[in-house]
C-alpha cells in the first residue's frame, strides 16, 4: 500500500472518530465513513471476461499460483468470484437471500460450478475469496466470471449483469477457434460498460511461432475492423496453463516464457499510474470539504455559546425565518423535479415509439426484397427470416448507444439545473449563518451529483427472442401460383417484423426508464443528505445552544475548551488532507 494511501486512510479514520463523538457533526461522520468505504472497497475490480472455455479460471489460478478455481473442458464457472487480498485463504458465499456463509476453499466448487450448482439452484449471488497473492495486495480484486456464449445462456446473463461492477477487464480469446461473432457481440456490450480493456490471446502453447503471429495479426485486424477499436492495440499472447505450471514449479524463466510476466508488469503499471491516483485525489478533496463543513458548524456553536443570550435568540429567529422560506423553496424544487421526471418518461416513450416505427419501415423492405427476388420459393420463407434477423441486429446495434447517450445528456443537464439551485440555496443559508455568527464564509464547491445512466446492452437473444416461426411449406401451398405463394409467405412474415420491432424497442425503453428513475432517486437522496448535513445541522446547533444557555446562565468553560481543541484537531486534519 502506498504512503499516501496509508496517510489518507489514517486521516479519514481519525476524522470519523472525532466527528462521530460530537452531536452536531455526527451526520458528517457518516459522509466520511462512506468515503472511507469507497477507498477500501473502492477496490479496483479487474475481471477476466470471455467466451466459455477460453481459459479464464486457469488464468486466474496462474495469477494466484495454485489451482484454486475449478477448471475443465465443459462449461464450469457459473457464479462470479471476487478474489481479494487477505492473509488467510478462505471464501465467503453470499446468497440472494439469507446470511452469507464462510467455507474452506476446497468447498468452493460446490457453489460456483455448473455441475455442482446447476442453474444456480443454491441461489448464490457471488463469492468472495481471500488470498495472499501479491497482486491483490495492491487493492485490486480479480474476478472470475462465467463464460458467455455457451448453451447455458443463464451464464451469459450472469456475466452481463455483473459488468456494471467491473472497472477494467482482461478480455480473453484464443486461436482455436478464432474470435467468433458471439465474442464480438459480447465485446460491444463490454465496451459500453468497461472503459479499460486488455486483450489476451490464450493457449498459445498450441501454436507454432508462425501460427501465433498469424493469430495475433488476425485478432488485431478483426478488432480494428469489426469492433472499431483504434489507437495502440496491444494484445498479450499467453499460455495460462504453462504459467500455472511455472508458478507451481517456481520456475521464473517458464513464467516469463508463458507471457504472464509481461501481463503482470502491464497491470502493475496500470494500477500504479491510473487507478490509485484518481481515486485518492477525489476522496481527499471530498474529505477536506466535509471537514471544513464541520468547522463551520463548530464556529457557529462556539459563537452561540459565548454571545449574550438575548442576541443569540434574535439571531436564531433570523436564521429560522430564512430557513422556513428555504424549506418551502426546496419542496417546490422537489415537486418540479417529479414533474420533470414524468415528462422525461413520456419523452422516452415517444422516442421509443418513433424508433419502433422506423424499425418497421426499415425492416419490411428487407423481407419484401428477399421474397421478391428469390428463385427458390421453397426456401423463400427461411431466407426472409434470416435476412430479417440480420437486419434487425444491424438496426438495433447501431441505435442502442446513441439512444441512451441522448438521454444521458438530457438527464445530466436536468440534474445540473437542480443541483445549481440547491447549491445556491444551501450557500445562501450558510452565508447567513456566517454573517450572523461572524466568521469567514467559504462557499461549498459546486456539487457533482450522481447522474450516470447505465447504457443498456443489447443481446442477440433480445433481438431474435425465439420469434422464428416453423417453416414447412405444405404440399397444398406448393401447387399454388408463384405470386400467390409469395403473398402468403409475406403475410406470414409480416407479424414477425412488427414483433421484432416491438420487442427490441420495448427492451430498450424499459431499461432506459428504469435507469432514469434510479438516477433520479439517487439524485434526490443526494440533495437531501447535503441539506441535512449542513443546513438542518446548523439549525440544530442553534436550538441546542439556546437550550443549554437557558439551563446554565453562561456556557461552561470546559465545554468551550473542548470545542477549541476539537477545532484545532480538525484544522490539522484539513491541512493534512489538502497536502495529499
Ligand atoms: N493448452 C492449454 N489449455 C488451456 C490453457 N488455459 C486453459 N486451458 C484449458 O482449457 C480448458 C478450459 O479452461 P477453464 O479455465 O476452465 O476455462 P474458462 O474460460 O474458465 O471456462 P468457463 O468457466 O466454463 O467459462 C481447461 O481444460 C484448461 O486446462 C492454455 O493456456 N493452454
Ligand atoms: Mg471458468
């Protein structure tokens, strides 16, 4: 762990302990706690992704230096497993319902393999394994995922659902067979969610040096042309199997030959430069601000305890009046936000309806042309369905990202307006408190509310969705004139066009509506928390001071001395954080 990281964690811990002990600042301790949580569990999630049987679990075993995760020649991994740093080897199983359970590592297979836990009948949500491997000590969680694209489609779904939790990924392919269409589809879905990808060509022990070069060239070209990847595209050739063997024999040369030394070096460099720095700076800044906020509450409290009681009561009234007006404005803003949310859902529905109509317009001619131009009427219906499937895929794969990006822009703009209003309201009251109780006013920096919409992914199954109709031109139909037969075929395929257009737009619409509503709930919660931690807390400080003063004629000396000491501690902490 880096020096900065240790300092930051220590400072945060000290601040949490202090803030939690004082009534006025206790809610701010919760905020710091959350930041601390992000720093520790803000563990970097590095997943291994790929089609079934590409060697994902074997690769992770090579990282760990022992055959810990089950591997095999049939689809094996059924549950995502997070491997995190821990001094002892053990696993915790988390279920969709009920309490988690600790088990020995040799029992892992009973929970995470398709054979022992078919269709996840045990209801396992995820598994967390602790292991002392050095790479993990850098605050990275390695994640084994179920392979996609096998006949066990629930495994694909599990992995797709898990993508939101992935920060960066090793995308594993191998040469036999080379990159498939399913993998390319999957890669598209992954790229919408995961910003940083490393490509690994596994099982190179099967290849001669020439074949390996050819494979790498093919992979690079395919990625550039079909997945539109550009820039520096580094693909690491590795043999996970040889790497694991090298680890077990502790053979350094064989480890280098397996290609894994290069992968680990790249990952370490990446974790060092890109990951930690960003996370730490963000957290130190936020923590500094939280502490300054606490200082403002303490200044208010200190003045309230020392000014003449009559003056304090006047100032409390002035603050209360402003607070009542501000609470009304907040309520109005919350109502307007609800209204805007309803309007946004209506807009999403309109956009989806337009997309559906456009899909039908574009897809129908594909079917009509296929039937009109075919020379073999016996195969016309099947041909029309195939062309329709391809055209549907092309149409929707091009539309998904722009559709949700457009809404992302709208949501971000909408939230920015409300966040600015809320910032202004909070700062007005803070300024008033500063004026009334005579201390320097430092405005809170503009808030960055959570506004991320998740981009929905499309899958072939959502696109095709088992809508194909049985095709068996019967003997009777074969005797009809060609024009009549064509008309009958078109009549049968037409509902399929409408159904595919509906099903796909509905899939997209539903995902976007859910995302928008969730983003909005988070946003409102975020605004509420900020308001309570600053403004309602100030009001509370004044109430308490008045009560305290009425009960004892003057503020007691020890309580003032304690406050002063608290202020000193927080000032030192704020300074330490700004230096990180
Ligand atoms: N020759 C060779 N075989 C490998 C290599 N890596 C993995 N394998 C073999 O490939 C098969 C599949 O490996 P797994 O690690 O289970 O693959 P997976 O991607 O985790 O599979 P799922 O969990 O089912 O998606 C096993 O028989 C491994 O021994 C390699 O580098 N070279
Ligand atoms: Mg596996």
